[in-house]
C-alpha cells in the first residue's frame, strides 16, 4: 500500500487513522483529550481517562509530522450495542476529514465485534457532524459537566 493510499487527503492536510496499539499511542490520545476538553473547552471534570479506557478500542490519527491530531474510542455496552465517544480532533486539524475518518474506523471496529447499534452522547455543537453520518437524536437535550448534550443513535448495516 502506498503512502498516498494510507493517508487521507483533504484540505491539504494528510493524516493516518489507525488502531491505538501501544502505550505511546494511548498516552498521545489522552494528552489530546486533555488539550481539547480540559484546556480548550474548560470542562470541569477532566475527560482524559476513565475506567472504560481499559476495555475500549481506541483509534488515533497522526499527521505527517507524527503528531497526534485525533482520537476516539468505542466501548461495548452489551452484545449488540456500543458507545462511541471521547472524540477529539486538534483545533487546527478540524474540518479536514479527520473526525469523519475516525468515526468510520470506530464503526468498522464495532461491526467486527458483531455490534449492531451505536449510541453517542454528542455535544450540541457537534450534532450536525454526527447527523451527517447517519446518527439521529434520541431524547431531550441534557447537561453534562455544564455542556448541553444530546443522545444520538445509528443502526449499523450488516456487511
Ligand atoms: C466534532 C469533531 C470531532 C469533528 O471532527 P472534524 O475532524 O472537524 O470533522 P470532519 O472534518 O471530519 O468533518 C466532517 C463533516 O462534519 C462537518 N462538521 C464537523 N464539525 C462540525 C460542527 N461542529 N458543526 C457542523 N458541521 C461540522 C464538516 O463540515 C464535515 O462535513 P462535510 O464532510 O460535508 O464537509 C471536532 O470538531 C472536535 O474535536 N470538536 C471538539 C471536541 C468535541 O466537541 N468532540 C465531540 C464530543 S461529542
């Protein structure tokens, strides 16, 4: 596979999305979460780590310079359902397709585990991002850490 095939190209920002397979990958992901949720969004309870991280499948996105510019995780909730969350893209790397490529990878991982439905707790501001990828609102707006959120669901097609 060539470099061009492996890297996504859009808005002239090449990146590579892959499974977070090492401690270094995960540490880079947690550091990015800290940058985005704690420093940028000032979410009071840090979202850098929790107990679900041990059982989750994680993805990371790296730019050509080897900098981690994206992360997300999928947590299985029962035999047919999972929760995709902790999605974060570095501010300067947004709107370049990184988030969409990571979401696609996380859904693929869920499918491989036999999952049929994905739930996300989306920040209200990110609802259009998930909506454009097939997620639909389920329930009323609620506050989490002072940030308005909405639950959204998507059925995965059986391939
Ligand atoms: C939400 C987030 C992960 C999206 O990542 P991204 O890399 O910017 O998204 P992409 O570039 O892949 O965008 C994909 C599409 O969604 C759209 N989109 C992305 N973020 C959007 C937003 N906040 N509002 C409206 N549309 C948005 C893009 O325009 C793009 O549409 P297109 O494919 O038709 O051009 C990113 O904005 C982020 O990290 N935000 C801060 C943390 C956060 O809110 N995380 C979500 C917690 S629920």
